[in-house]
C-alpha cells in the first residue's frame, strides 16, 4: 500500500495498533497523545484495536476505530470451536483458513482509510506482532514501549525480542525502559528515542473535596491518608502495600491507607485476605475502580508506589499535578527519574521498613509534604505535560517516515 501522492497538503496517515482496548497506562497515554494530535497534527489517522474494551469509545470520538474481535469469523471464534466440538474438524480447518483471509482483508481495509505511511504499535505484545504480520504493508513500524522486562515477557509469551525485531524504531517511555531494551535485547541506542510519559496537567483536578472523600471512605476528619493505586497484583506490589500499612499504622494512630483500583476476582480476594489477616480492615480501604481517581489523589497526603516493576506510571504524574509527594522503590522502573531528590523519596528495592520511615517522615512534617508536593507540581508541569511530549513524539514519527 502506498500513500497518496500530490493532492496539495494531503499527507499519508498513521495506523495506530492497540492490542487491547482496556483502560490502562499504555492506552491512556496514547489517548492523551491522540487528543493532542487531533488538535495539532497534520496527518490523518485511524485505530485498529485487537480486543475491544472500555477505552475504545474514547478513541472513537477522535477517529475511525475498528475492533477485530467483533468479527464472528475471526480465527478461533465460537463458530469454528463449535464445528470442532461437533466433529467437523475438516470444516473447522477450512473455516479457520477462510477466517484468516477474511481478517487480513478487513485489516487492510481498515488501514486504507488513512492511507498510512507508518504503523504505530502502542504496546509490545504478541497480538500486536500478529497484526503487523497480518497487515504485511511493508511500511515502517514505530513501536512505543511502555513496559519493562517482566511485563514484556508476560505479554509476548516469553519472546519479547522476536516482537521487538518487527520495529523499525522504538519510543521508550522512560530511561529505565530504554536501558532495558539495549541491555536485555541488544537494540542499538540510535534505534530508540526516549519520550517520558505525559499527561494534560491542567486537566488533572478534583471535583470533590477532601471532606467528601473522607466521608465516602469513612475516615476520621483528622486522619492522614496514604494512597496507592493500580490492579492489585504482584507487579503493582499490593501485598507490599499491606505490609507498609501494617508497619506505619503501628506507629501512627491517625494514619489511614487507601488503594484505588480493582482487578480480577482472584486479585481482589488475595488482597482482601491479606488485609483481613493483618487486622487492617479498619485502617486500609480498597475502593475498586473509580470514575475520577483525581478526587482521591487530591484528598491524600502522599502517594506511594509499591510496584516491583513499573515503567513510568501516569498515576504518579497525576499525583504530582495535584501537589503530592511520591515515595517509590529504586530499581523498580522509571519513577526515580521523576522523584529524584526534591519531590519525594526513593528507597532501596522492596525495603518496606525504609519506605515506612519515609512515610512517617512526611506524616510528621506538613512543611516537608508541602515543599515536596510543590516541587512535584512544578516538575510535572515543566517536563511532563502532553504539550511538551506531543511534539517530541511527532518528531520521531516524521523522522521514521522520512528515513523509510
């Protein structure tokens, strides 16, 4: 497929591939960029989503979006499974072959809508790699990497290098991600641009007061609130958050903890099991998924990132935009690149007692909390607003297209 030639200012477009349409850090980061690009870019674009999800409706407000899993004849669909189940395996194989051809036709038709000059893959996953192969457009592939090694392996079936080899060029969302790509996968530094994650800083604001959030969480008026966030699984360190709360609450009678975010039934039951058996049910709240996380971030006194691996989480930038100090682990991802020495604390990897001491330090000093929170707000405004990151991403896009 070739982009249109001539036509005045008409330029070839960009096909964005989103492997999973659920709302998470990578898909939200893309949404922030696409909203900016819709206002400021000069290329058409369309979006191909492998698996439908909550965030797809937001993408659909910006451009044409197609979700492959809506097809009844997609490979592995219910129809072919039924044929196998009733013993018609030969027909099932034929159906699968036909479905692959039909899927490839549909995918290429989606691509034609913006006459792409570039395929932009928003995450490193095996499904994203499959779609690139299915397209077979012989176009440059720009891959935006929002994950570190453990998650890369999980999302690619243990074969991240194979998926990464499809990329003409890569964008890393933090220095930690860039370093991992070079160290673990031998990707030359000249094939990687680091553009830190970004948010629309001025749009991050609370709609409800601290008093309203405290009433919802059933907290005393004089409580101090320490916040964590994410899907409560191993990578996010939900179990470490419980241990942190246990340590701090032994020393501070007015310290309360809350975790915003939900997960699978198994994730939630394991999390709640730990909370119950550590006798923290009256001191640690779990909200589940919430419509406006900013309300809870604004009501908190600080944000703690207990993740074992996190590339550069947007929630920390949102906390910073609301003037909250951040505490994180060293060697766990990119957040130390933001926190540095002025807007929170970095403690040794998995040092819960060290993290508890830093939480206590901030609980005991409102002046220090305010000082570090103000530094965080300045830094996120100066470095991580989407108006800063957007042009950097466009520059990478144009360089990759020009070099193709």
